[in-house]
C-alpha cells in the first residue's frame, strides 16, 4: 500500500523538478521585467541623422547613439516611446550580417539596416514589442537605425535611400 502511494508522489516531484527555464540560458534574451521594476530611460540626443534620395535630403531626425557592447545590448529596452522625429542608431565596427531581438522593448519598431556606405540595405517594419525571435538584416549592414513602428512608411524611406549621421560635439 505504501509503495503504491510513493510511486505517484515521486513521479509528480520528478516532473515538477525537470521543468526548463530557458530565460536563464546564457544565449536567451533578457527576462521580461515585472511591473514592480518598471523604469523608463529618457532619450539622449547624441546627434542628427539625415535621410536623402537622389542627393536630396527629405528628413532629419535626432538620434541616440549605441556604439559599444553595453549600449547596443540595452538598445531601446525599458522605453515607453521616442520623441517625434527621433531614433537610435547602432554603430558596429564592421559591415556584417546583423540580427536584433526585442526582449524588454516595450514599443513597436521599424529596423533600418544600413550598409557601410550609408545606403539602406533593408527595412523590417512593425516589429512587435517583446519579440524574442531574431530579426535578420537580410544582408551585410554596419549601422542599424531603430525608429517607432510606421515611421519609415510615414516619411517614405525605402531601400537604396542614403542616411548620414553627425555626432554632436559635446559628447
């Protein structure tokens, strides 16, 4: 009788103890924050970025620059939005395939992948908040510009357009 009771109890303990928590895996995106730890990081204007087509500038925006491992990893996490006509520019040392994920990013974004010569290589639009799947660049890129979802459609940015950026001098 005692043996019949212990076997189901051991099976339950074994099943409960063998759950996998992939959020602690070293290659997984950061855990989604709880409401108790909600913080909002303000936008920091590091420079400006212009968008042009056929040599004609059609839009200039303020940019926050992410140019080291720490700022690139954090990106726009824990932000509730961006100021109008602004974005975050990610700068990498070399042109290569890029991949972005949206864990802990609370705003939907457009991702603009830019070649080393400043030409827009590809655009991924309306990327949903908190997405854990990687968004690939679809080709080599040295820069990635994140703007709020729908921005590329609203300004008419297309592949082949050129972006140029300038860092402000007080950095």
